[in-house]
């Protein structure tokens, strides 16, 4: 099929800009403003947990990418800014068999990992991971705490959309336009899950009301794009 030069330029333009942020929305009077946390070109605004470097993270095709060189102890990227209550939206795709996550209200100080303090919206290859997964390990779970429901994932290699809403104790997990989980922190039920589960040896888990966002490099490649946040309150 013959393709004219004009059409070819148009197609190439779409391909090149596919990961770049679009225009801000809801910026008029009385509306909170969406702020993009990734400019599509640099790692400005991000650094490794407990470090000034960006480690194995890089920009590829205008996406923010974990190179897959980290582990559950090293390599997580955090936002330099700290946030309290917010609505976060982003798109992501993961390598076959991959594992990652999004943490929030992450604290540094004496802590050795992001997950010691920050609850996690789990991202993983549900069908291609190397071992069977419990429901609390699957995509969209509040990792090791609450199970997601009604999850519809895109095939590995395609972008999924995630929305995370944190409003005081109330948290919502959304995936591809569907709310798959909602829960409240710091209730007796929450405290019992912490006490009896994976976080029983982490006394600071989930207690903070503000902190860094974190994107996890758990040893597999993952791509993020269109990362934006709308804050209800914001701490620098």
C-alpha cells in the first residue's frame, strides 16, 4: 500500500509522543489542578529511596522505566515531593513475569525499604508470574492486606491505567476505569490485619499520613507514563 509522506509523518508523530503527558485538566477556578510528576524526558522530581541518584531508572520512548536491576531491598524510585491526601493517575505496562508496585506515604529516616512504611498498590503479571499468586499478591491488591475484585487486565505488553485515591483513612484502587478495591486505614480491622500478617514486624507500616510516592523496581522491567496527581493537601 502506498503511504503519502504527510500520512507517514502523522503516524510517526503519534508514535513518538505516545508516552508524553497531555494538557492539564480541571485548571479553572474552584478546581484542583492536575500536576504531572514526569515530563516525558527527564527524571526531574524523582530519586532513589535513601539516595540522591536515580540508579537503574531511565527514560525510554518518553516513558519512565525501571531497568529491572533492583530488588525488594534496593532500586525503588521515590518522588522528591511529599504528599498527604491525593488522587494519582498513571499508565503502566510490565515485562512478562514482572513484579512491581506503587507505594505512598513512604518514610525514609531509619527505614531500609519503601514497603516498611508505605502501603502498596500491587502491579504484577498475574498470569505469567513464575509461581502461583494469592489474591493479596495480584494486581490491584493492597499488597498483603486487601484483595482486589473484578480485575480486568490488559495483556502483558499493553498499557493499563491505574487510579489511586487517598483521602484521610479512606483509600480507593481503580484499574482500567473500574474500582476494584476500597478500604479504610487505622480501623480495628486494619490493625488486626497488620498484627497478624506480613507487616507484624514493621511497626511503622501504614501509619504515616503524608510522605513520598514510590515506584518499585523489583527486578523486572516496567514502564510508566502520564503520571499525574491532584492533591487535596501537599507537603514539600
